């Protein structure tokens, strides 16, 4: 009798953690929100806090970013005294990172893909990482899931996608149409993106700024490579949509004389 009672309690406990599927929310609603998000998050400026841990190194700092996705991005971090200690610049396919305190730099012509794969196990380009940090699914993945299912244990919808190299699982919160988690995996690599603290964002001068005020942006996003434990985290501070073009000189990458190039 005691065993039956214990089994009943275990079943009751498991059922208590099941979330009923909400009525009235569809996959199309998610993609409609994504279409708006992809457009208005292409061009923005803002401040952030970036942290990194991996390859025996770790660091963090406050900084600024300007972005015109997918072609141009500039992100710089400064120490508490205002000294530049990290700079990442994307200009087309050309990508450069400067560590001015160490007088070292890195460059590639793959839009930062080689750099990100090496540093955090993220086998995609720098502009795609920035788009994901804004909660936008890269447009080359399309506008439709291959499967769309309710996950009663997590209270989230799980949409699956597949491109030429990766299987994607995207977990969606139906209460606000935002992404809660993304998992990407292949035979060679894997990563996870975790989104926390969605808040209304962001204002600015974008052509469609009126509708952008209804956008929810996860203020805290973490990219994790499970096998190695590499981690990159972003906390968005102030973000504004912009419609004017940034000056071309902002995206020129010129390492100071005497700097050592990293392979």
C-alpha cells in the first residue's frame, strides 16, 4: 500500500510540472514578430557589457557598438579608466580584432567566422552572432520551421530548423513571442544561446521606430559551447534604432605600427 501511495505522489509531482498548451498562439505569429525584428534590428547603436571566458582567458568590460547588419559593425570595450582594451570591426567580409594593451591583432576575410569558431565554438559569422544577440533568427534560415511542437515540461514551443551544416532548435515563449533558448548542433560543433530579462526596447530614429517601441529585447544573452565551457555574455544597456548611415571611417581597421598579428 505504501508503494502505491508513493507511486501516486511521484506521478502527481510530475504532472504538476506539466504546462498546458496555450490556445490561439501559432507558429505564424512567431515568424511575423521575427520579420519585424529582423528589419528594425539591422541598424542600431548602443552600449553593452561584454564578458568572455575560455581558452584559459577571461575578461569583461563596458563598451559601445554600432551596427549596420549584415555589412558593418564596430564594437569597442574600455577599462574603468576609459582606455580601449578591445576592438572588433566588421567591414563586408573583412573582420579584425585589436588588443591594444597587448599590441596584438587578428584578421580574417570570413566575416569573423574563423575567429568565433576558434574562440567560442560558434561556427557562424560575426553579423549572425549580433543578430542572434538581438533575438533575431538569421534570415538565411527562412521563415518556417520543419517542426513546431509544444514542450509541456518547459512551457515553451520548440521549433526545429536545418541548414547545410547545423540542426537548430529554437524555444519560443508564447506569452511574448520571444526566443528563450537556441541550440545548434552538428557532428563537429555545438552551441547554446540563452535569453533572459526581456524588456521593452528601444526608441531612436528608425523609419519604423513607432512599431519598434513594442519590441522586447532580452537584456541578458549568453552564448555557451557545452563541450569546452567557453562562454560569451552580453548585457544590453542603452540601444537605439538609427536610420542614418554611420561614417565609413568607423569601419576601417588599422592596427597600430608594431602590433603582432595572431594566427
